[in-house]
């Protein structure tokens, strides 16, 4: 069993499964009788389980200090922002920084609806999981 199986098992699921989609209310007109529901992202079961497993991994690996993902990213020259995180050169990053990028992406959803969807749709999450898989194979 590898160190990152709890996360890397999602590689094939992400490649072949649904991630989620924005739900935008186009049926209601905004009147008191028909209020418009705020847009939201409806994440697939795959993503919901992935998020849970990210937190389980963090809980089981306290020594990696993934709750300090912002500091880890900063120490590696990466800003905690969507573009900086998506454009990070994962080929030169160690496992802690790759995991911090994943944690940062998951946490970004708490501050900005749809942020995690963007990380999935851009291929960033898949790229990070593939890097973890590659690190596992080197060990």
C-alpha cells in the first residue's frame, strides 16, 4: 500500500467521472412570489468523497502540517491564489507542497464558491494527484 492511496485512488475516477456543475436558477424572476435562488455548485459524489479523504489524510498525517498550507505554499514561492496555485510547476515540488496545494484548493471553496470546481476542471487536481502517485512510485 502506498502513502497516498487514499487520494491517488481518485485519479481514474476524476478522469472518467463527473465533477460537478454550477446550478443557476433561470426559472424564477426574483419577485417575492418567485425568488431567485443564488447560484451554487452541485459537486458529484466523487468530489464530496475526495474532500472527506483530504481531511482524513491531514488528520492521519499531522506531522506534514497541512493545516499550515498557506505557509507551506509561501515557503515554496507560491501565492495562495487560484492562478498561482494552478500554474505551480509541480515537477519541482516535494510531497508536502503538493499536498498543501490540494489542501489549499479544498479550503478555497470555503471562501469562494466554485473555486474547487475550477481546480478540477483546469486539470490542476489531477496533475497534483499524478505527482503524488509518481512520488509514491519513487519510494
